[in-house]
């Protein structure tokens, strides 16, 4: 009997609704959200980084920033490797009890510590050594995020030139919207109507005027901006156009990260949130409508096996054990350390009042889980497995599968597919340049107050931004997606474990009677999973399959060799930093619970309580 994808949607909606109404409310009371407290956005308002934002604007920024391409690419890839049942269960159950807890705790802790990063917070309790280690860990992860997202954007723009022109237009609209709001002081409501309409109109413009950078095989009518590819542009995934787009996106990300938040980040994320809500919400609505009311161009049924086996399908030509690789392949759909950097890097600096943290922190992560569920629905519907595998899986499934789903609402397939491609790119663009900005913050925290010439360069926003962009380029230039993705996923979720460690230490030092199960159990689970995954990546995929293979070494390019060594070095450094931090953190937890001392909820001076 055929299984309808409506059951995937129903399961996820049920678990998420129950979790938000129950567990989310409990956590809000647990950390004592209080609107009488002055948030960092008001206390340190500077018009540059600390800028109070209304709940819908900040939710739009936060959701756009955390929900990048990972909750699309990861669930699709995992579904085709291990089957749709393990993918759905990891999202439906893991998201509300691991990921949403992680995001909410990170945001709440940062708000109580002047909007500082998780690195600063852990430094308050375990010292400068722990702070520096966590900041370095987060900084290295940022480089992986920028590399992965710039690559996916390049692939999407190459496959859908219509999305490239639409994206350029909506970035321009966001810039003008920022001037409209913050320089001209014009109506927010009127501006929303005008510019949101412009964002949706950009889909039509993109269909009419697709854009590519260098000559290639594109849809009819595509405008090619360059007559030939510059010599310095490397082919990535066998496409010079992808390589050119990667360079353009890295330059864009660096430039956008330096601009004031009002000029591009806030207005763009707010505008794109309407696109993203429509893509996710519209797809879920279309599944319901297409199941019970109308018809679609293809029955909304599951067309792939529920389970391929522990070692996975034949999609990947090497061993992919479900444990631990499923849990790092679906990185952002369930739990993501990158979110702790966003929550404590930009979101905490814009939170208008404390009670907004429940919707933005806990609810925002559930929203990302819905995106992961939609992604799984598209892949089980299309069930396309391109020969190139890896990153190529995300494109025909999410865009084309999403287009089929939207036909239930009367949207033509050609328009629906381009719209879903633009939704994917919107997530990626917002996450990538936010990541570069966060990397700049982390570099500045690592340096502190510059005392030498070298430290002055390290704290310089132009210098540290350039370092992030250049290293990201070298990582992605080899085009070794099969290695880069699990490295990103493992590092990302290992940072999530460290962020949960930070939250657990904060709670333990705050009040000796606080229960630590809500953050402690997810922390331990993710620590084991991710450390094993990173060691597997280094030992098996990089050393055994690559460096010890004479045939591979003979054919590898210089960039491929550099990429393998850089990936291995980053993975080993991350594991070493994580193990050291867990050891220091465990010692602090034992000390905090043994001495009967507490630290104020707002990160203030310590107090001593009676035993």
C-alpha cells in the first residue's frame, strides 16, 4: 500500500506543536524569562550591532540566518542513503528535545551575559583557557560554514540561472528597504507591502532574465555576463561557472558582513523571511490540500524504501555506517552548533524583550525542523538519484519535488520549481554572510584589546574577514563534497555539544538546585556521536581512501591535496579542543555542585548560599 507524504507532515507537526506548548513553556519558566530586565539591545544600543528589533523582524532575521541550505541538503542526502524512516525520526524527535533546547539555552544565556558569545560565557566560569578554546573551535566552524554554503549557492546558481538573477534583485531590494526604514524613516507597514511584493516579483524577473557568469549549457535566454572564464577561476564539481559563482559569493559575504546591520542584514532577512515562510508553510499546506482536496501533477506518495540498511545504499561508493554518520549528515534539521553562534552573536544583540526568546529561540529551531521535513517530502516524492551523488541530490529533489507539491495550490510546475530554488538560495545567502559577520566577532573576541601590531591586524575587520574568505575558498576549491559535508556536520554538531556544555555550566553555577538533565543528556549524546564521526572522517575517508591510495595520490591536484590535509587538520584540532573543553567543563560542574555557590542569572557577581 502506498504511503502518503502527509504522514511525514502530520508526525512532525504533532511532535513540534506538543513540544512548543509544553516543553518550550517549561524551559521559559526554568530560565526565568522576565520582561522587566533590560536586554542588551536596549542597554548597549549603538545603531551598528546592538539594535532592538520587533519580534517579527528578529524572528525573520534569526530564522533566515539559522535555516541555511543544510536542513535541505542534509535530510535529502540522508534519506537517499539510509531511507526515509530514520531521517524522519531523527528530525521529529531529536529537534524538540535537542536542537530547540540548544538554541533556546544559547540565546537565553547570551542575553543574561550582555549579548556575549558562548565563548565569552564559558570563559566566565572556566577561565580564559576554556574561552579561547571554544572561540577557536567556533571560528574554525565558521570557516566550514562559509565554505559549504558558498559551494551550494554556486551549484544552485549554475543549475538554476533564474534563481541567480532573482537573488541579485532581492538583495538590491533589501538594501533599498534598509534606507527606506532607517535613513528616510518611512512607514514600516507600507514598506513591507511594497518590498515583499518586490521580492515575489523577483521570481518572475528571474524566469524572464536568467543570469550566468561564464558560457555553458543553460536554459534558453540566459544572459552570460563574461565572454570567457578568467584564468584564476578553478572548475569546481567540473564547472567553471560554479567556481566563478563561489568566488563572487565569498566576496559578497565578506562585503555584506562589514556593513551595518540596518543596511542589509536586518531588512534582507526580514524580506526573505516572507519568501521562506511561504516556501515552507506553502509546501506543508500544499501537501494537506493535495492529499484531501485537489490533485497534483504527481501523486503525493513515498517512492523510496523506508530503510536501506545500516551501511546505507549504493549511492555512496564507500562505507557510510548509520551510526554516527546519519546524525551528522542531518546536521541543521535536528541540532546545529552554528545556531549557538547566531543566537549569541547577532540575535541576542537585537532581542527586544526576554520573553521573545521562546518564540525566536525554541520556535525558530522548530521552524527549521519543518524545513527539514519538507525536504524529506520532496526527495521521497521524486526519488531521483543523480549519478554525481552528494550535493547534486539537493537540486532535482528540492526544487522539482517542491514544484510538484505546489501544483496542489494551482501554481504551474515551472514557476514552482524556480520559486523553490530561490527559497533554497535565500536560506543560503542569509546564513553565509551572517556566518562571515559572526566569524569577525569571534576573531575580535579572540584578540581582545590589541596590544601588538599583529593583534591589531587580527582585530581589524577587513583582515579577519579576508582570512575567513580565503581559507574557505581553499577548502571548497577541490570540490570534494563527499568529504567536506560530513566534516561540516561533525564540527557543527560538536559545537552544539559544547554550547550545551556552556549552558549546563551556566545553570550549575547559577543555582545548585537547577536540574541539568535538559541540557546535560543532549550534550553527552552529541559529544559521543560527533567525536566518533570526525575521527571516522579523518581515519577512513581522508587517510584510508585518499592519502594511502597511490592511485588517488597520482591523480589528485594540488588543491585536492591541500584540501584533504586542511580538512584532516581541522577535524583533529576540533576533536582535541572539544575533549579538553569537556574535561575542564566537567571539573567545573563538579566544583559548582560541591561547593554550594551560585552565580547570578544575569552573569553578575557570585553569591554564596547556605548549605
